[in-house]
C-alpha cells in the first residue's frame, strides 16, 4: 500500500485509489467531525457517494474546508 503520509498529489491519489473508503474531516458547529465516505477519483476531482442530506455532503456543499 502507498505511504499514507502523502507529500505530493500523486502520492495522495495513489492512497485514495488503493482504498475503498476514505475519511472526511470538517467542522460543524465549531466541533471537529470525521466521517467515513465512499469515494471515486477522476483526475484531480474527488467525488463522494451519499445522500444530499448527509453531513459530509452538506459540509462540502456549504463550502466548508474538508480534509
């Protein structure tokens, strides 16, 4: 498996491509949240699978920084 501490986009992309799920971190109401998500990558675009009502997708749609 690729190094999970990725110093470059190429290294990060290799980790994402090797994993069936990822974990998305963000803040909600001033509190940190980390939730699992199913993802797909196309080039430099990362897509998350889920309902528009999901916490992760609402955070992404609001423009909140994701990690």
